[in-house]
C-alpha cells in the first residue's frame, strides 16, 4: 500500500469520523450500485416523502376517537375524551382536541386518516414491532433491509441525488437501513457542515475492496456536505416561525432542505415518546399538540414555497395501545391504530374500516388494514413505481392520492 497507508490506519481513521453518512459496508462486493440501471426513472420519483415516526406506540383510540361508541367510554373511564371536546370529522369519529389545528387541512381535503392499520399476529415488543414496520416483514419472519432501502436497491434514484434519505432528530435509519441506501444523519445542520467539511476525499490507488469502500464513503461525505451547503445558502428564506420544541425544529430543518431543492427522496423525523403507560392524559395531549402545530406550520411553509404538491407526509408507529386503560391512568402496548397522509395531492377523508371495540383479540383491536398497503400506495401512487414487491408480498393500494 503506498505511502505507508495500512489497512488498520485507514480503518481507524474511518471509525473516528462522525457518523454523517450511513452506508452499509460490503467488503465482498466492489462498486455496489454503480452498474444499476438509472435510465428508467419516472418523473414522480422527484417527489419527497416526509416520514413521521410516532416513536413509542401512539394511542390511536385517543387520536382518532370513536366518540359515539359506548364501549370506548366503558373501557376508559379516566382516559376517554369527553364527547363535547372531540373535534368531529364524521357522525362517528373525531380528533383529539389537541389536533384541532389539523381541522383546516381536513376541511380543505388535504388530510386523510387511514383506520385500523396493523398486521397479522401482532408483536407487542417495541424492538420487534418497529423492526416489522421498518422492514415490511411478516410477524414471524425476519428481514434485515428496510422497505425503502429495498425499493431503492431495485429501482435506483437518479445519480445526481445527494442521498436516498435524510434523518432528522434522534431516530435511527429504520426503513432506510441495510442495503446500499445512502442515508445522511443530519441532527444539527451547522455541526454537520462543519464536521463533514473537514472530511476531505482521498485518492489512494488500492486493489483492497474494503479500503476502496472507505475511500468512496469519505468522498460521498465531502460531496454531500458541499452540495448541502451550496443549496441551503442559495435557498429562499422560510417565512414561517416554527414551534420551538424538538419536533418543530426537525420540521423546520425539513422545510429548509426541501426549499433548498436538496435532491433526496425521503426525510424522516421522529416524535415522541408515545409510550404512555402512566399519566397519559397530559402527556398525550402535549405530544398531539406538538404534532399538530408542527405539521400545520410545515404545510404553511411548503405552500409559501409552492412545494406542497411535491411533498407527502405519512405517520407510522410500532403499534397502538390496548383498548382498556390500566391502573396507572395510562395504556399498555396494543395493536392496530390509525395513521395519516397529508399533502397537496392527498384526497382527504377516512379510509379503511374502524376496528370493532367489542370484537377484540385478547383485549386488543383486530387490524382491518395491513400496514404494507400504505407502503405500496407510496411506491405506486406517489413515486409511480409499479410492480415492486413490499417485504414478502404485494398489497392492495389505497385511492388516497391524485
């Protein structure tokens, strides 16, 4: 190896770098992804998916509330939201009052709620259930590649894209994990640009595939930092003041990246924890209030930039909560829950079937819609990619996008 550059030295140098750009190491295969066909990329692939992870398992019954159900009020004598406080969407269901800011989007048909989302043989472990959601696997099968990473492996993005995904907040890569997806962990923009700017690309002739991979990653970090810095400096200012809480700041950065036209397919933000085992009323109200205020401000910023039609917001969470409240005025790990789609191309309304509150399975809701239908809808209806399998199969699409 030239100039005394040893494999150990380069590996140590690579490990010392901040985790700015995550790309799985493949020592056995050189140039993974370089030969993939990028010539048939639908124009819709330019659109952005904003993934909102409701970390910890959001209580769907106190989010989209079946306020006309006596069974709901019997199961939750302390936690049920009084009928007169529910923001009514239909004669049967409505929103938690903390979500009142979203009523504007509901009335303008930019907000869709998908009911009863879950999967067969549900797992109530945080770790395993979010792994199932991230990889689109069956309950009893284990996959090691995120559903988005698997998609980008099969249908690559244009080579000019800075990365497949950008992670904001403290959440992990989740659906962008595994495979060859380039994922930027952008927890702090100024820190990222400072640290990544110090990582200079190195050109060292080598036939060692491991070293070649590390050198490639160094080059990608430097290129990504340069690209982000230039685009953000030239981007129009965001004329909206975002909420000061952590979730609001994530959405503000997401809005800046989108406004800067950073070529990326997915931006992932994380909100929570929604693991409300005790004292749920106050905690859940705060979390939903932050969710609503952040999303409404984000929508206003995208409208201002003329980009609202190019962004799709989708929530997900590892599970809902149990129907009955517990002795600590909270709820324990459950199963099915509603999730939302939001955007300028969304056909607002209710989708799916609300689970029965009287026909339960071990005290939990029976899901009525497989979560992988949401993913299939994003892939085919949003990005225009047809025929791509999700996890281990194919799933029905929702008519939720124009």
